C-alpha cells in the first residue's frame, strides 16, 4: 500500500488551472453574447455599432463583446470580423469561432489528466464535471463543440 502513496489524480500547474478558469469564463461570455444577439436584436445592433466605432481598442471592445479580444488582451481579428458581419443575422455563427477556441483551450489543457484532476482556481472542481458542465451549456448553441467536450471528458 505504501507504494501507492502519492498516486492519485494528475495535478494541474497553477498556470493550467488559471487557463481553465479563463477558458470557462470566456466560453460563458460567448454563450451570453450569443443569447443576447439571438433574443435582443436592438442590443445586438448596439454592440455591433460599438465594435465598429472602436475596432482597434481592445479595452473598449472587451467591455462590449469580450469574445473579440484574445486572452492576452489583443483584438482577435477573425472573431471581430465574424461578429460584425453576422451578429444580427446569425449569432451562432458570429460567436462560434471564439467559443471553439475556448473549447480547444480546455481540451488541450486537460489532455493527459484524469477525471478526478482538481482545478484549484475553480474551488477544486474536478475535470470531468468541469467538461460535462461546459458541454451541457454549449450544446443548445454549438452541439458540435459539446461533442468535442464530451469526447474529451470520456478520454480523461
């Protein structure tokens, strides 16, 4: 039994835990913005106008639509362009790219971990429920991203 001491779930570095917290927050931002654009067209049009007024000001952009700014605080041109072109007509498409990026960050960060790996920055939530919740929240909008999250959960 002593030989098994120290065996347990794989551990995340503090940087990995922060990445998972950030990725979840940013995925939630994409989900919330998609819902706003789908359910409140005037507000969505206001967001588009705000982005068009300040296309090179990441701080202002992040206050309006966080998904068009990278985690490092730079304008994310592809996400910006997709949002401005599609937000009022196809909110799902407008936010898919930043949502997919956050899903990728989650999956890559948890690669090689196991279901019981604790995420310290998220009150020690375990990896499997973290991915399950993200998949559940993502599925109504982007079912293909939810499948990626579910597959990652199954591979833990």
